[in-house]
C-alpha cells in the first residue's frame, strides 16, 4: 500500500510539505489514470521528495466549467481551492494534468491564488538532471519506437515542448515525431470541455484523426502527458484494434518502470 500524507496531517504535526501534489479529478477517479498517480508517487518517494496531497479537501480546478462557458461555477470552484491553498501556506504545486496546470498557473492569480506551478514532465526532467532520479540502462524501452503527443495546454498554451521529450530520450528509445507536433501539434479532441459533450457533425472524430497520425509512425508506444490526451488516444487505438500492439503510456509510467529502486 502506498501511504501519502495530507497537508492537514502534516500541519497537525507542525510541518509543511515542500511540494503539494495536485492529483486532479482524473488522477483521483479515472481507473486508468490512477496508475499514473501511483507512478508519480513512486518517483517522488524514490527521489526522497517532501510532498503531500490535499486529499478530500482537493476539488476540481474549475477548468471544464470555464471552458464550457460557466464562469460563475468556475469562480466558485477556484475561490474555494485558493482559500484552502492559501490557508495552508502552499507555495509550490506539482500536477500531472496540463488543464489543472494551466488553470492554477495562469488563471488563479487574478483571483488571489499565486503559486509556483510545475507540470510533472518538467519536474521529472529536473529530478533526472539533478541525479535524484536515476534510470536503469537497457530495460523494456531500449530501442523501442515512441511517438510523443503534445498536449495543447502544455505545448501551445505554455510552451513546454522540450521537457517531456528530454525525459523520453533518457530511455535509450527511438523517439519519432508526428508531422503535426510542437507548435503545429494537433488536438486530441478533448480540450475546451469537448470531452464531456457529444461530437458535432463531421466526417471523422478528432481523436481518431490524431490516433491515425500516431499509428502511422508504426510506434511501439504512444507517449502522453495529459489524462485527457491519454483517454482520447487510447480510445482511438482501440477503435483501430491496435491496443495489443501499441501501448499508450504517460511520461511518468515510462520513468517509473525504468527508475533505479
């Protein structure tokens, strides 16, 4: 069993964590993405990082509400979170979700929530570069073909392109780029609250278009760094009946499997 302290537990002991791990809705409730949460926790524990979670006090950042046009609900959710975070004196936040990352980093400050926010791909790269996380040589990814999908909220919205690629390059794998990548990356089809509504009329689902681009590179693995992207790409791979040949993994899962224990 993985034991993670809550900020409330630490505060009752007169302590405060160096980093708050913002788990997010997907990391808490989505069965597939819970594995990513576990991988991140194992990476942090292995690196000896002082961190904690909010636990039951964590709520949705309000990103889906704002993207869907419900500004009132967004501000209610955001202000509640900010009050809790400020109440605990939180300064540094780590999250695996680019939607949470973008909202807390860029939209909470105007409501009084000013924090240093890191996406897990950035932080894992930092841990590798500083030697706190060491990767085993060889392993199951050596020589394997991996193609990385840029999350819109990580890439175009926040200019984070190199960190996830740098992490993947540490695996001795063959990193291949899709034609539409980096600033010209193509959406997985979930952003802007599209994940929670019925598809609009068209000839092809957006996630299937993107999955086809990825599968066209004949990869062994498709790498993602966002729970929305992981869901949409996984669904596309399944629709093409390629799930037995091509696995969709998060950046953290690659690293956790290769991390020296």
